[in-house]
C-alpha cells in the first residue's frame, strides 16, 4: 500500500473508532436477576437505547414494566446531570429482545421491575 493511502486509511479508521458509542454488558435488573438489560448511550442523539431479555423466557412472551433510573443530559441546579426515572413497558419473545429508547439520557444507572407476567 502506498504511504498516502495508508495515512488516509489510518485516519479514517481512527475517526470511526472515536465516533462509536459503547454498549454495556448484560446486567441483571436490581430486583430480578432473571431479567437483564444492556444500554447504549448516543451523545449526538442525546438518548439511551436499551435492550431487555428474560433468562427464564419460555415459548411465549414475557411482559414486564420496568423503572429505569438514568442521568439526564439536562443539568440540575448544581450543574451536574439531573437524576431521572422513566417507566417502560417491555415485551420479549423467544426470538427477540424487548427495546426502549429514553430521550435526554446520558447514562442508565439502574432498572427495577415492578410487574412481570410470563405467557
């Protein structure tokens, strides 16, 4: 590879790595280890995207409500990210995870299940 092409390729590769947002590992909901979630925050979109799965998923669907705690992109009076919660209704099936999008989210800090029904 010629040197100019190598430089262009290296710069493109580095820029791609810097723009990628990281997805967290699967974590258990704080009050139910069988329901797991992972999140991905997009700073440009100012939103968090979540995926949920049921470790005890049967052949039917799992329906649950979850309270997601997160740090908002909005700042509190102290100049730090405001802590907020959002109630989400999630449905998972054996072949798909349940998903949710939380606007104005910087980072998810916790998820608690307050209703669960397996079909």
